[in-house]
């Protein structure tokens, strides 16, 4: 369902004006990794605790700084909603879209939409994997159902 | 200087409008004037002003310049207080302590918001607020526009874990609407039944439009003073206060309803020398039906997993054992953040509740929350 205008693929869900700020943003390492197809998230440089995306001092050991590194892209759905309110001028999709709160295997939590339009959302506890949408010039993480090589959904 | 007892002696509201009109500063000035009139005070008698504004990034949010806009001068206390939705409760406590220590004598607390614009409804205003940086930038780039999807995730998780049904949410909406029918300031007063609730448009599953507060353009102000005007209104005393900022982190394995807020209620009750059973009315912060359920459990008014059954039993509604959000709350009354529960508590304790008056109400709990249930501020109020 991805449309193309010229050579730039437009996002299935949102207008490009919602593309995140990248330069100088607290989440710049995430977007930089995403551009290379990697999910890069922050950890405490001393004790390895998974940090929130804007956290800069570890609440476990009080070490300052964040070590951004690629993580296992697998996670499970903590919660999920289908958004029916399609804000005119911002949302391009014409049907309800999913937003999920995903628990990553490495300990982080990410609130993301799906990689592609998804009329039937995953259930709480379902296994998902992280891929990347392109919103304007920015690669943004998004979830996709995790399937086995036989096409069946994997257990978390 | 001896410690001075104060009371809330003035209450002022603008009309609550669901249509565009009025800047936040104009509305704030009008509410302030109304509160001074209610207290029988001239504006020159005010020597303290505390200002609360909506946390959204809006060009016209009120701040300390309101003092100039509202014609005030020679103040001894002037602050813009900001802990998100918990701000109002914090302002009232700040005013009480300032009077107690002699920093100021007569202090007004005012909150105003004007999210409805000619260019679009409040939903659009919220959907377009938040910017594109940091975590909010990533969430907005993921379709989290406004705050409904965030609370929808909370509600979906809550119903899954508690085994609850959407009717748990609906029961909260129905109770709020039943109370609102007796409140002339409420913006949603049409009688509501379960079938109408279930037919309400879905916003973000499982939250329907009727699970969400009604934003208004409006303002409210209160005045605290140690000088009680003769027999104008029943003064309302602040007899307990508590705060909790749990500063939780969202990590895999943690629940979505955060916890850490109960200390605010425990501390407020301890200061007041009361227990939960002594409270005549509960005025909680209810931007979404799910939040009422979360807070009833968080604040210890029911056991784990019992908030849904409690709401379905009718306990929260008129005639119930636990009168809650007796003016219709933010859901059916009006959404002025922490002012909504504070205003209703004052009305009830004055005995001015008219058709929704809880008979013999002498004590009230007022709860304010901020962020995503990150900040809790509670007051126990008593009719003097």
C-alpha cells in the first residue's frame, strides 16, 4: 500500500511533517542506527541496565552517560490499541491503525505502530519483531508480526 | 509571627465553553475577578498570586505576566507553578503554607486553558501539540497524536490483566454523567444509558469518545486567606496534603499502572487525622474513565482488581456508598485539569451543590495527577 511520489516512498500512516527531529535530538543514535537497519537503544555504561530513551543517569547505579548499542529486535506486545481517530492533515491512512507498547528482549519498552497497514492488531503477549518505516527522511522503528520459517506466528 | 490558619474563602469560575473564544489570560482574569467578588475582596487586597497553565505548548498559556494582565500590583508572592495536572493541588498547598509562614496574607490560585480554536476542535489542538523531538517525537511519528492512544494502551492492558470488560469503563462514564445532570456548570448533562455509551464513537480501542474528558475554554480561581468573611460562604479548610512523585521507569516486565501514588493519600489523611471511611466525597482527576478505575485502586479505596466491580455496583454514582466526582468530573463536567476536582469539593463542602449535593458532606479528598500518572498530589478539605 506504499505509494510513491517521484522517487520518495511515502509512509503508509503519517504525513512527513511528523518526521522526528534527528540532528541534535536526544534520540539521534536511535535514528542513526535505524538508518542502517539496526535497532540501537541506550544502556547504562557501567551496569548494563536498559535506560529510558532520554535517561542520562542510571537509576540503578547512578553512573552518568548512555551506551547506545544494537539490540535483539525481538519483543512481545505489552499492550495494543487500534486508533480510530484519523487526524485530518496528519494521518494519511483511511482506516484504524495499531499502536503497540512493545517489551524488547533487552529490557526496553517502545511505543510503535506497525511496519505496514494492519487491519487486525496483534494480541497482548504476541511475539513481534522490529523493522523500520520511512517517514520523510527518517527511518523510524515499527513492529511486525514475528513468524517462523513456516509462516506461523512464533511464541514469545 | 504566629502560624496562621487559612481557608478557601473565594471561588470563581468562568462559563465553561465547548466553543472557541477567549484567550487563557482573559479567562484567567475573569475567574480571578469572580473569586475576589465571591470572597468580598478588592483586587488591591490580594498580595499573592499563583498561576497554573496547561502543560501543552500553547502560545497563549498563562504565566506570571497574568498579574499585569489582571491589573494586580504590589504582590509579595507571585509564581507560575508547574507539575502538570497535579499543579492545582500544589498551588493550594503553596498558598496555605505561604500564609502560614507570613510570606503573604491573601493568595489567589488560578488556572486557565483555551484549547478550542477557531481552526479546529480540542482534539486537533492536542493532536498537533507535542513537537517532534525526544520520546514524544518518536511517539508522534508512530501515530500517538494527543494523549488518547497512551491511555488506551493503559486501558487495554488493565482490562486484559484484571479480566475486566469495557462496561467497567462505561460504568464510570455513566456515574459521571448522572452526577453532571445536577451541575449547571457541566458541559455534558444529557442523560446517558449503557446502550448510548456502547454506541459512542471509538477513539482508540477500548476508549470511546464518552471515555474521554470534555476540554473547554475556561478558567477557575480560588482565594485563600486567614480572614474569614462574615457568613458569606462556609470557609473550606485544607486539613491534609500529600504528594508522591514515584518517577517510575517503563521497562519490560513492569506493569503499566505504575503505582507509587498511595503515599500522597496516606500522608494527606495522616495530617488530617482521618481515615478513608471518614471522607464524604472523593473528587479525583478523571481525564479518561480508565484513570478513575486506576486511582480508586491506587489510592486504596478498593482492593486489587476490584475497581471495575465497584464501578459496576453503582457505588460511585448518586446514591452510592462512595460518591465520586460529584459534579460529573472532567468526563462530563468540564476539563480544567486539577481545578475540576478542587472546585467540586468546595461546592460540596459549602453545601452549594443543589441537585447533586451530597447530604451532610463535611470532608473531601481532592486528587490531582500529572504526566502519565507520574505525579500525585492530594488534599483533604473540611468545611470549617
